[in-house]
C-alpha cells in the first residue's frame, strides 16, 4: 500500500539519489524496516525502468517493459563482472570501511574479517545474510559468493622447511560470525541486533 509515509520515503530516496548521497539512501532502508520491502521494490523499479533517464510519453508498455528487462540484465551482469570480493563491492559503492561498519551496526574489525575472508559463510543465518545483502542491494547468493571470493591468497612462510610449509599454509584464522562479534567491541544493542533472531 502506498501510504503517505512511504511516499515521503520515496521522495527522500530520489532526492538523495540525485544528490549522490549513498549514506542517506542506505539510511532510509535501514531506519524504516516496516517500509523496507516496499522501498526496495520501488528502487528496483526505478533502476529497471532506466532511473533518471526520461521515457517518452508515447512509448508503448511493451517497449518500456523490454527496456526495463534489458536494463536489469545489464545491471546484474555488469555488477557480477565488475566485483569479485566484498572489498571490491564496498569500493564500487564508494564507501569506506567505517561507513560500512556504521551502516551495518558492526565494528570496523568485524567488517575487516568479512573482507579478509575470516568469517565462515556457513556461520551466517538466513536473516543475517538478508541484512548484509540488503545493505549492499545485492542478492543473498551474490553476497555469499563475494564472501567466498574474499579469501586472501595463501602465503607461505619462507623460513619454514619444505615439509612444514606444505602442512602449514598461512591464511586468516577462520571463525564464525558469532565469534567475531563476541571478540569485538560492539555495543550490547548492536550485538543483540545481529545475534537475536
């Protein structure tokens, strides 16, 4: 239902989009969980129909639909080709690690663990994955793939013997999301936000 509050949120989102204010755009989604689904549908329709690009009034509905479909396909495949890791996704959104941490109600050290591939994908609940994916406006599957791809290159300690090097490759210490939160300096409210289902 298109309530007056939802209409206001849509207008605020459009104003933030025109101003290039990504933080306000993400804040509107985060701060209004009751209208989040409807706002996401609006944003998807905005991009699917060409965004700020004007549509001629005499254009047929079929032409508009085909154009929206083509635009959506280009965005999906361009996005997948353009970014391979969570760090690249963050950079493609012109966000700093601090911006992401604040927007997600995490600490920078926890977000660093995501980008460094230390958080195990299997440790994330469906709800946690949804929150992370929604923040970046990507699918859950895409976020999971980016997390998997965020594994840093395995390095060897050159001082080790060949046998030790083969058995002990160095990489990030793997941990669950809950462990990362427990070791962080997050506030109690932010911990509950992520851990309470």
